[in-house]
């Protein structure tokens, strides 16, 4: 993954090795980072009583996008043992991109909110 930084006191953009990025020294882009061959989408109703599987593990996944479609209920995202006191809180209406190939789970703070899930993979 290409990494670049901007010094807080400068408008000069540099790559991860500190080289200035400009028209004579453009930021290198790995073609493998430009897109994936497949896009999978689904909607999942998340339980408030136990962790709900959003995505199974996929070795070729590049990233997953999880969107909490509910207008009031938060969800918590994490691994198979996710709980409301251990997961990453995703408030109603918000999204998170997760560059992770393992299984992804969620649990609802209450009720049964619906979550949209997308993944890009090769």
C-alpha cells in the first residue's frame, strides 16, 4: 500500500521514504492496489443477543465496507467473540472500511438493525 505524508508545517508531500512527490517524481502506484476483480454485497440483520456473522474469512479479500443502516441503533464490529464492550462501535448511519481477510462479526446494542456489507476481493 502506498503511504504518503504531509509535514504539518509544509505543503510538501512526501512518500513513505521521505522523497518529495511532485510532477517530476510522482507517487508510485502498485497496479494491484488499483482495484479488485470482484465485488460482493449483502445485507445482514444483526442480533443483540449474540455475535452475527457479517462476512466469512476470505484470503483474497482486499477490504470490507460495513454500513450500519439503522437510524438509531449502534452496532459493534469485531471478531467471533465481539461484544458491546469489546467491539468497534459503529453508530447508526455510519460506515467503516476494514482491510482484513478474516471473518467479521457484529452485535447490536439493542433490537435488530440491518447492516449493509460489501467486500472487494480477487
